[in-house]
């Protein structure tokens, strides 16, 4: 039993969002020791990752504890989702644990302090690995103007991270998932890639753009999206975000709460989508596997299904820092 196993019962007595806030505050204040980047480095999106494991977006929305995450061993850290303007998100309570299923339901609603505040934190960070910034749109921005918000984020943040992620798959921003297909996705990707080309010339730096998608997609939708990702030369796809499904948890306390479900209950659906994108993209676009990784075997399964990199978030709530080393070791045992 490790230290986190002893502390977890105490942490779980706190309201989930209070525990989250306390954890971030403590991490941001702790002295940071040299980072332990272990095992095999890998090149993805033209970037040299110290290892295949990363922190998924959502845990550190404003980039408050960047150096602490790297010190824990992550090869890459994705902060955000951040929006052009600060916003409070949805009313509390909006975060719920489902311990019997090792799941979490959230309807946070992109609560964050805005892109300018996040970039202030990024500028202060020493960063010993690959930093990604996950960008989104403000809730009050009409869906038909969503591209405007993404472009504001892209322009402001372009020079700061190693890569950017465009989230079009949150379960908690009204109509956002409408951007996942057809003319809306085509239009958004065209604008993002055009801006990326201009900014690359302006800054003398190419910042890759990844797109994060939902697990609630059928094969037809996946094939349509994959064709657009290939057409527009998107740099990576993150599969997946949280799910709207409640299969297997509907009988649990809080299992019927509105929001996106993450953790172990989303593993099968997210891995299926990952596998279908791996087939549809035919190796032309790198894949980052996320969703339901609770142990090293789960991380290895994402890798063998087609993921070049793997991200974790909810698993940390249930397993603590020991999960990081376990997943890095498991991923190091996989081959290309």
C-alpha cells in the first residue's frame, strides 16, 4: 500500500471539486525536484516526447501546476480547456465520483480564468517535457461563431506550447458536438489550418494542432471525420473525451447525473473509437489514446490498439501517482 492509498479515504470525504482545488493548490506550492523522465522517448507530431504518457486536459485548466506534473514523470502535460474570456462554468455541484465503478461524472462547463491568465502561468513554468494547451469556445458564443473563439485562442497561444488541442467534443458546452461532422467540421478545420500556416511563418515555429473527439460516434461518423482530418492534414487526434452514455452506472449513486462520464466505464467505448480511427486514418495521422486508463494493462491496450501516446486523468483520482510509473513502464514494453 502506498501513501495515496492511505490518504484516499480522507480525500474522498471531501466534496470532489473541493478535493480537486486543494490538490492543485498544494501541487502549485510544492518545491519541484528534477523530473524523472524514464524509459523510451518517442517522436510524435514532429515533437520529441520523453515517454508515451501524458496528463489529459481538464485536471489543470489554468496551468497552475505545470512543473509539478512534469516532476511526477509525465512526458507531456496538456492544460486547459481554456477559452478566450474567463467563465465560471456550470453551477455547483458539477463533479461526482462513482467509486464502485471507478468513474467520474462532470459538468464543469469549461470553467477557467481565460487564455491570458493561462499564458501567464505558462510563461512562469520551467517545463521539462512537452506542453500542450487545450482550447475551446466560450459558452455564450453562438455555435455558428465557434471558429472565432478557437482562432482567438490559437493566435494568442500559438507560440507558447509545443502543441495545441482543439476540443470539439465536450459533453458540457451546448451544441459543441455539432462541430464533429459535415460542413461545420470542414469549415472549422480549414480556418484553423490556414491560421496555423500564417502563424508558423510569423513566429518561425510550427505548432501542431490535435483535435479531441468524443466516444459517442458511430462508424459512419468516424469515417467522415477521418477523411476530413486527412484532407486538412490535422497533426493528431485524441480519442476520446467523456461519454454521454450511462451503461453500467445508471444504478449507482450519482450515476444519473447530467454531464460527461469518464474513468473505467468509458474505457471500452473510447478504445473502440480509437481502433476505428486507427483503421480509418491508415497511419496518416498520429493518435493519442485517452479514456478509462486505470492501470498499466489499460495503457498498453490503448497502445496496441493504435495510440502513439496515452493520456490519463480520472485514473489519478482512484490510483494516485503510482499509476504514472505503472503506465510509463507498461508503455515502454510495447513496440512500434
